[in-house]
């Protein structure tokens, strides 16, 4: 996609997201939202701490799959910088992951860093699919007969999609297929097929990143820790906004946020769609009006905070947006 077209698409996605966000805030009531947000106060520092722990755990998983060849501090900086760029762009993973590899490439080599990062994303995606599967099943079971039909059908669709993803992931883990290289090899464009062998080498490097049981154990433990901290963050936010927090409600709301992150990655910061989805799910499980919207806004503030830090780290490293 040409740079000018990328810019136009990005602007359209951002404007649409902001418009949805404004509409949702007005629908929930600006005064009520402001009142709930004021209850967060200095507890926002704790929310930032929990989210930092999640960034750290994913960095630990990535570093383990690189054989601990890169310093943890620089791996964390690469994670924060790449996530900042991805969250602010409609391209998301297409720009954030190569950016992370470029950042840490000076230490371990870009190809090795990117291969390990691809493996880490695989394990993360599997863990997200399991999380969504359990959370959605809990929603449909605990609130059966009380959910709006659109929420029920969305839940059923999420269950089906996650089941397919997990089945595909299981097959890939066992068969280790060279899918990408075969696709490249069959592209009927002159000059493209010659890259097939290099792509196949990269696939082998990616599969090899998880070849050690020690690396795999560390990566999987980090993914579990990531989701635990995410749940705690959602529970704490719900407790601050509502004055009380039910563990099941927090788990369901956290699951809804995962689904939004998967489906709407192309929307910068998931603006608007996060708040609308959270509000819909929150009201469906009996929470007061405005709580879901306020939770989405707290997440926005957290993402913006770390995005500012990540961009500062990125610039300090001497890398620019265009180079990413």
C-alpha cells in the first residue's frame, strides 16, 4: 500500500473511531462518566503498574525464545516502542512486530529477533484463544436467559472462531508446516518465488525458537502471568468505578476486551469500539450504565501513557516512525 493511501486509510479509521467514542460518551452521559472516572484518582498508578507487569512478562517470553541473548531492559524497550507504534496505527501488528525486531536487531540480529517474536506471538495468540473460550463460555452459562440475542450470537461466534484457531494452532505445533514458503513459491509473479527458500529458513528459525523445553516453559508461564495481571487490572478498575467488583463480571469484561483487540486491531487504540462493546457487555450482565464506557476510557488513558513512553524510548534509540 502506497504511503499516501496508508495515511488516508489510517485517518479514516481514526476519525471513525473517535466519532464512535464521542457518540458512546454522549449516550452514556458525560457527567456520569466524569464522576466515575474521578473515583479512579491515584489508583491509576496501580493500574499502570499492573499493565507494566504485562509488558514485562511478554518481554520475558520473547527474550526466552531468543535464548536470553538480548538484555531484558532493551527487550522491554523494544516491546514498549513497538506496541506504541502499533496502537497508534491501523496497521498494528504489521508495523509493531517488525519495529520491535528492528529495535533489538542490533543485539541479536533482526532475523533471529523476529523469528522469536513470531513464536511468542503464536503462544500469545493460543493463550488469548483459550482465555476467550473460557470467558465466553462463562458468560453464556452464567447469564443464560438474560442476555440480548446479539450478545448470545456474538458469544457463539466467538466460541466457534476460537475453537477453529486452537485446532489450527494444535496442528501447526505438531506438523510444523512450511505454509508461508509454499505460498511464496506458488506466487505467479516474476522474482517472488526466489524468496521461498529464505522464507523457509525463517520458518525453520521460528519453529526452532521453541525447541528448548526451558524456553517453552518460560514463555508459557509468562503468558499465563500476563492474563492473570490483566484480570487483576480489570477487577481493580471495576472495583474503583462501581464501588464493588464481582470476579466473574471482571473476567467477562476482560474477555470482551480481548475479543475487541482481536477483531478491531485495525482501529487505532480500538477507539469507540472498545467503549461500545464494554458498555454493551456490562449492561448485559447487570452493571450500571456508564461503567463499561468508563472502563474503556481508563484503558485508553493507560494505553496513551505507555504509548508516550514507548515513543520516547523509540526516538532515543535513534529510530523513527518512517524507518519502522
